[in-house]
């Protein structure tokens, strides 16, 4: 192994995830620029702290990251780039990483857990898939070896997500002394769908996670699906040692409220108000441009609303932020193009001078997302399937006047927010249009009340507590 540390330097608490808390870009001047990531995962895992007793192991994701690893001291990134956290970034061979991440994790496992296959997008388990699977194993092994090397005797290791389903068992074999947890941030597919996977691969994935002392999920529904898959695929041979847990990651209210009232957000609010136009209502959505987020059906539902309720024309704007994601994959690039095309068609069909029905932004801008959250009258969150969906939790927390939430029953957040949301079947475009109409017509007082209850439910388990709960449960297991 490339780096070895003395025992005193080894970590008591470790996390492992494909995407780490920091990424690097090579600037025009050739210098490396570090950028802290955002989102619930990073803020939750950041509760790992910055003392010498913890390490976050992640993968180098691009040329900037790889250059940063090469100049890193003993494999650890400079503290000034990470906010003091000890971060070890793994420079896994670029083609191995691409096959593991794009090929297996994002093109197969993501599709299985989100049940996204549909003709002509069918699963293909051919020789190329088998080669990519070899890379997925190698990638998981690289994590397991780095964790084995960094961990002190008896340390706790929290391994994150579908990228790293094999790592728990690999690590267990290298270091039987460790407490190992695995956390899934996605839904888990029900057995009939999970068994699309070749039998040996399905068994490897489940067995990999069962190598952990605890396997945890965002909702009871995903935890039950995992258990059902174990019974269907592994039958009586399930190892009994693994405990199953549920930790519903919540929104970080303190961080969001403070961040949403900084001057850059105020500036963007002024710009957005101009784009929306005076006195109009805003239906807001903020997503990665991701097939599971169901952005196109959301646009079609909005179009249906304008068709069924002409009284809303010129009175409402759909503010849709669809940020680039996984653009190495053709299916994501095609989806991005479709989102743009459908938004444009609606604008051509219904737009009039002074009113653009859909305001679509595709450049990632966190301050502008917060500005839209503050202005939202209605938040539209209609994923086909989603592990949790933090946008559904964040908008009510940040919204200035309280917002109504149109929420898919297939998002994990539904379990906590369903009572005060307008709940939709994500495939039902006409039903979603009706829910948008009801949400828009909700009287102000009731909207504010519901929004308050949504915000309370959304913040029940803030990210730092989510992390500490998992750690506590792992150490007690
Ligand atoms: C989901 C996954 C995360 C992932 C994120 C962004 O939330 O659960 O593990 O980091 O999507 O996807 P990306 O492929 O850009 O890391």
C-alpha cells in the first residue's frame, strides 16, 4: 500500500463515500482550486469532525482531484482545503473508476433501485457488463484497503451508498475487529425488480452489505425491501449478524436559514422576482437533471394546468432549476435536452409578451436555489422514486411566506411529510395538474400553517444528529 501511518495516527471514526466533501478544478492559471461540496450528505457526514481521530475516504473524480492527490501529503488533503477535516482521496485508475461509477453504479444499480428501466432503456448484462463489474469490485477493494489501513483497532467505519456495496464485506475480511456500518441514500428495489440482476451479482451486492454490522436506510420502506431481497435471493443462507436500521436524514435548518439571508441570495431574489413578474405565483422545483426526478412529467402537468385552468395564465410561473448531472452518460444528456425542449414548447405555446410560463435555469447556483425556496408559493417534488428528497424538506424551512408542497408518494420524504402535502402518483400527469391547482388555491393562512408543520417534520433529524445516531447505534450493536 502507498501510505502507512503509525498507530497513534489511525482513526477511531471513518466515513467512506464516492464523492467527498471537497473537489478540485484546474484553473486557467493552471493552479488547483478547492471547492467544498454542499447538500445534506456532506453536512451530515461533516459531523465526523476535524480532529485527528477521524478520516473521510473518497474517490478522486476528475483531473483536478487527481492532481490534488498527487501533491497531497501522505494521501491526506491539505487542511485548509477541507475546513480542517482529514480527507484521504483515492486516485483509482481513471478507467476502473469510470466503469465502476458510470457503468455499474449509475447505469445499473441506480436504475435498479429507482426502477428506471423501460423500453428502449433495458438492462444489458453482457460481456461488457461483466468487465465493468470487475472494475466495480476493484474500486470497492481500493476503498476497503484504504479503510483497513487508516482505521485504529476497533474503529467505527460508516460506508455510504450503492457505489460501495461490496466494501463492507471486503473490509470485514481484512479487519474483523472493526465496527462497520453501511448506509443507502437511495431507495431499495423490491425483490421482483432487484432480481433483474444476474443471480450471482444480486447475491454479491446483498452479501457485500451484509458484511456490515449494521445496514441502514432512509425509510422503513427501503429497509423492508432490502430484507425482502435478502430472503428472495439468499434464502436460508442469510448471515444473521447484520442489524437493520432507519435514519431519516432531515434538513439543516440553522445552516439553511442563515445562508438564505445573505446578500447574494437577496440579489438573486430581486432578479428572480423580475423574471416571475409582479403579483404572480411561483411553482418552484430544484433538482439535478436526473431521470428519477421526473422533471418532464412535472412540466407536462404544469402545461395541463394552464390548459385546464386558463385563469392561471399570466398569473403563475413555473420556476424550474435543473442542474447538470452525470453528463458522461448519454441517457442523462438526452434527458437534459428533453427537459429544455419541453420547457421551450410550453413557452412557445402559452407565452405572451411580458409572461414567460416556464423559467428554466440549468447552471448550478446554490444561492439562486435558496432565493427560489424563499419565493416559492408551491414546491413541486414529483420523483418517480427517491431515497428521501431533501428539496421537499428544505423549501418549507426556508420559504418566507410558507409554501404548499406537491409531493410524490414515491419519495422517501412522503413518510414524514405526507400528511401536510398534496400527494401525487408521479406517473399521473393529470393528477399532478390537479394537485398543482389545489396547492395554488390553498388559502394563505392554511398554507402558512401547513408549511410550519412541514418545516417541523423536515428538521426532526438534522444532519449532524443523523450522523451521530448512526454512529451511536453502530457502537451499541
Ligand atoms: C444521490 C446519491 C449520492 C450522490 C448524489 C449526486 O443523492 O445517493 O451518493 O452523490 O446523488 O450524484 P453524483 O453521481 O453526482 O455523485
